[in-house]
C-alpha cells in the first residue's frame, strides 16, 4: 500500500470526494477534461491457482481527445490525488493505439513487459553469486532499477544460469524461492513482495453485490525435482508446490524458510464491486467482515475509483513423485558449489537427470589443481568416441556434408594486416558460444585486422559463420579476397548466421576480419567448404582440437590433472607451466633443457658418469 496521510485516508472514500486524475504521455500532461475514461487490470495467478513466484503485470487502458496525443509517444505516467496529495499509479510503456476521427484509445503495460522481451545471460558473473546480486544483474541488463534490497533467501549462493529462458522467468524463480511475487512498483522499480505485506480493514457496507466462497489455507510446502524431495508441514489444508524447474532451489533450507513464512496463510475467495482507495497495491490483504481477501482485479475511474475484485484463489493440483513424470525434453539440471575456506577447497557438483539417464560430475579444486569425476559409463563412452573421431580426422558432421573445412581454427594460422603483424582476434569459448554453435568454440574480435588465406582449386565455395555483436557502437566486417565486404550488423547480444556463396578463379581464398572496437564480436563455426550449399561445421582434416589435445602446425597436449601442457613442433618438444607459460623442459637439436633433473639409475654428462651404487654415489671419468 502506498504511504498516505491520515487526512487522505479520512476523505478518500467519502461520497463527496472527487479524485484528481493526471495522465502524462512522454512528459506532456493531458488536459484532465479531455480524459474520456481510464481503467487498469492486474491479476496475480493464472487459472486462479495459488502459487509462489508469479510476475503479474499491470495493464492500463484509457481514451483521450485525439488533439492531446503528441507526435511522439512511448511512455505513460499516471497519478491521482485528493486535496493536492498525490498518489502515483505508475509508469507504463505504450503497446497499441486505436484512433478514430475525434479520440484515441491507448493500451499500455508496466515495465514487467521488458523482462518478458529479454533473454538473460548470466555468463559474465563470477560464480557462486548470492541471489540478490543475480537479481541486480538481471535488472541492470533489462534496464529496470531494482527497488528491493533484501528478501527471503536473498543471500543463498547459486552457481547456475540458463541463457535460453527470459529474464521474466528468472524473476519468477527468484520470487518463488523468496516466498513471494515480483512486481513493478509505482516508481517504475522492480520489487520482490510477499502476499499480504500490507493488511487493511475494509467496510463491507461499501460493497454492492458480493459473493463469498471457500477458505484457502496453506499447511504444507512441497518440492520435488526427481532427485531432491523436500516437504514441510502437514496435509490438512492446501499444499504449495515449488516449480521443479526452478534452478535456484539448491537445498532443503530454502524450502523450509518458505514454509515457515507462508504456513497458516489464509484468504477467502470473493467477488464484489466497491469504491476503492487507489493507494492499495496488488497482493495487499483486505480484511472484510473479519475475513481476508487478496486485492486484485479491475479498477475504473469515474470521478472516483471503483474496483471489481475477483479473487477466486484455489489450491493448485499437482502430481507428486516427480520421478515418474520426467521426459527427455525436460531435464533437471543442478549445479551446486561448496566453498571450504579453511581447507582452501572448492567443490562443484553438476547433476542432470532425465527419464533415460542420470549424469553427475564432481569437480574439486584446491591448491594442487583440479580433479574431476564423471559418474556415468554412458558419458565416458561418448567422450571416448568423440576423441576417437577427432584423432582420426573425421567427425559426424563430415558424414552429413561430404566435405571438409578448408580453414583452420587455431590463432597461429591468422596474421595481422601485414605478414609481420599478429592477428587481433583471440581464441575463445564460454557457455554462450557452446550452447549456440556446433564447434563449441570461436573468436573474440578485437580492434584491428586478422587475415587467413589458403590455396584452393578453382570452383564454387560456401563460407558460413555465426556472429554475436557485443557492443552497440562497434563496427565490424568480413572481407573476402579483398573485394567483397560484409558488415557485421544486427541487434546486440543476438547470434546471427551469415552464409556467403563465392566462386574462386584465382586458386586462393582470403578472409579478412576487422573491427574498430576491442572485444566487439564473437565469431564461431567459421566454415569454408567446396560446393554450392552450406555445410555443417567441422574441423580442418589437418587440425584436431579436443579438451586435452590440439593438433595444428604442432601438437599440444593439455593436462587435466597437472598445471602443465606439452607442445610438439617441428623444431622440438617443450613442456610449459600452463598458469605462467614459463618453459619447464625442452628437447631440441641443441640438446635438453630442464629446471630440475632426477635420474633413477645412470647419468652421463660430458664424459662424466654419475651413478648410484647401493647407498653410495660414484663419479667416474670416461675416456674420449
């Protein structure tokens, strides 16, 4: 409920009181006498089924004299008042305008619509993060200010995100585990609120016709996702079911906190019409004749405000034992992190469950490095098969397309604008790249030029790639054979596919990638194939890249257990520290270099023999 004075409360429902109504369109005030009508609608639940985590939007509709509509219109601000005390109704984005010869009807909705129109990508955060920090990041990306600074379970740490769902879905998950709902406030900010956060007594005599229904009371909270099964309370009354797809439910403590806050919550179903105080908020509780009802419904203005309250809340019916309901298309994913600051250890448990299989991966990191355990035989077999295909120089995609990639992925095949300059692109991968591309890896395009050229036979070719613009003001391009240039245009933070058919008559294909801005684009699945149709991406037949092995101009083997990698090139074999890139050991035509040397039995050094015999060390000079 909006904070108002006692003077306002005393006068707002009197028969003689006239409410002011002011409407502003992009800051332009509409002449109050030219407002023909005004209404707003708000609804908490779908199908009247009580649930946590709803994200209601408030819709308004009004008619005004056509002469009052400005040439440019985007936003609406509405306020009301009594005796010069102003009560804001809210900020709204215009959705549609219907006009005739003399008037226009405008429909607008609050800023919740912005969350629906945006997919949220949390890959830029460093996990684990607490829930409040994630919500701040969501609001920042959507462009809506966060009004709530605390809520239930707001300090719970999470380590998972899914950039295929909308920001509004994320709001629902966060609000659900906070035992409430997400709503846009009168100031245009986002708030996480609880049902009945404000309770007011309301005179039943102000209603005309009204109808009472059944009592709805909560006595239990249940959460099942096929692996975890948390239930608190008893089955005497209604059970509140937590969404099994809520990625932010990580332990039983959250569910217990929800139960402790909502247990014994009760309201009655009710329908009725009455004059109303516009300071009431959706989700407030009105105590009418000693019974509680949730405030929601339609509000109309006609000198004062009249509400049509429809509160037919009922228990949600849901099958339990979710283990029997899963399908392969609805996998349960869980990532949980545990930080042991005393022992200096981080443990992450990644779990994915479907009807057909369960996969669990446990990764531990401590001062000595990483250890990883994959718990399913099926996944091990799959990884071995993938590695086998890669080493043999073939992939499943090659069977579908019948051709190979003529260009190399590794940065060492790219150069700058001249032969002496280094390429400006960087090899890169993250969840965003992996979830939207076949290759699972790509490039970050920096300011400057990167070039790769290959000698080919003349004929028809197709160049294809996906790109993702990271910065609005960036300008980038791809140029083919110094002649044809393609701009990397399009919406920011959106993957766009580009397919370029070309004919080669000079036995050479040259690709130039350029940008005027650092870290401006991702480019992935760069494929150059012979023919007239786009081919599915695959590696060059002379280049193999897996999680641990990279074969290009040389061979690089990365250790999954030690802090080293080994590089084999034409001039020798070297081992490096993967954290510092410091050379640890080297074998070339000039001999052997190493920081430390341990010999078990014999060592010959410059005609000097050093060997361990029993508990003695013998040093012997050898003849020339």
